[in-house]
């Protein structure tokens, strides 16, 4: 038997009384119970849908025209079922959208990481070169565009390394070539200076200027040679265990401040493993700089600092160093405004900075309470921390 089955709680109706037409699962309603506009639309061959209230319940009525039987078929579904269906569809669509968003995000993140990874390697290599690793290079990439980037970067790094090494070699060669004539010239003017009383007074004044400038030139050449060795990495650390307080006193005396006040913190270790030559170079240059340009060295403070570091501070009572000059005062040939018209090579503080770095420490200048400046450098107390 042909029976029209509907959703639970729903029903169906036919607009034709053809006895061979299928019957509804429930009692067939009269077409007059359905919306007249919907019935006319279906009978004219157009499907339609309307909401209608029957016996106090709301139904969704769908009408379809069946051309073969010239019959209009109408089926009514409870409206609450329709709402549940729409809710299910909206929920499914929402979950599907969230899943798609998550997958798209993961895919985008993975793709961006893969694309940006070569750029990160370029940035890391650039940082290594900036910090002194001139031999840093990039490996080739499988992607043609990225491989071109790596190749161009390596070519640039080669050019930079070649130029820097050529300039360093030139400075070293010039310093070596100047050393012999400067030595001979220094010896000659020293002989003339020893016989100063045998020459006229006006000539003595000229001789004094020549002697001072030759000595300054000789000191500059020696400093340039030392900087060349440091740039080339030709000097190594020669560590030995020394009494750091006693060494500080001896360095101060050697560089013209035998009576300087050395303030030692009670927690400062007396013995320390240190490169004696480099330590003397740093501390001695700071004391010498204070004596020549800072109104004289007043005191040296020695105390432990953070992260197992030993801090030494040379205090001077001169005009101090302007804030605008504190960052560049340790550059080569840099001079503070207070020392601009005084005799010196302009390399003493640069050498102190280079030796501090070689010792695994740091160096800087700060304002001294009450006026003047404090030149501070730190070195590791434990060489494993350097």
C-alpha cells in the first residue's frame, strides 16, 4: 500500500482526489485547511513554503507541484523541528568555521615560519659579523630567490672582511715602517736634549718643542702597533695568580700616583687570576689619563661586583666628561672637550677598552659625586665566567 510518510507530528495533503494517488501517513486534511495563496501557487506549477497555524500549533507547510499526476503535494512540519534543524545547521557551520580557522592559522603560521627562517638566519649572521665574527657566512638555500639572497650576503661579507683586514694590515704596516725612523729620531733628539746647555736659549725652546713632539709621536706609534696586534688577535691571555691590592698600588706608583688612596672593600678577594700586563695597561692608562686630563687621580676603588666580577674605579677631580661624550670617549683618537688642547695620543682610553674586553670585562665612565669623573672597569674573578 502506498502511504506518504512524514516527520513525527507532521502531516501531508494532496490537492487532487485521484484515487491512485498516494495517501498520507495520517489523516488527509482538506486543501481548504491550507493557505489559499500557497495552494494557488502550487497548482500553477510553482513550489512554495509558508508558516501556518493549525489547531493552535505552528507548522511549516511546503508545497510541490507534481506535473505527472497534475497534483499539488503539501507537507506540514512542526515549526519546532524546523528550529532544531536550523540550530543544528548553525552549530555545524560554526564548528566547521572554527575548525577551518584553526587549520588556516596553523597552516599560515607554519608557512610563515618556513618563509621567515632564512631571513632569521641572515639576521643572526649579520649580528655575528657586527660583533666581530667576520668569517660568518650563510649556507646555500634550495629556493632560487633565497639562494640568491644568501649568495649576495656572503659576497657582501667577503668584501667587508677584505676591506677591514686590508685597512688593519695597512695600519700595522705603516706603524712598523715608522718605528725605525722614529726610534732613530728619538735617539737623536735625546742626545741634543742632553747637551741643551751648549746651544742658544732660543734654540733650546725650539728643541724642547721637538723633543716633546717626537716623544708623543713615538708613543703614538707604539700604541698603534699594540692596537694592530689586538685587532689581529695576536696576543693571548697569560694568566697568573696575583695579590690584586698590591698590584694596584704598584701600577699606581708606576704611572705617577704613588700616594693615591686605594679603597678596598672588605669582601674583595686579595688573590686573583689575571693577565698582569693587560691589567696594568687598563689601570695604568686610566690613572695616566686622570693625571694628564682630569686634574689628577684622587682614588682607586676596588670591590666585588655582580656576577662574580671585580670592579675597579679611578676617580679624578677635574671638570669631568660631558654626558654627550661619555659614549665615545673610549673610541680611537677621541678626545673630551677638557683634553682637546692637551698633549696626548688619543689612544690611551681606546687601549684600555680593548684590554678590558680581552679580559672578558667592560669599561665605562660615569659622573663622580661632588664633581669630576669615575672611570670604571670590571673583570671576571672567575675565569670560567669570562
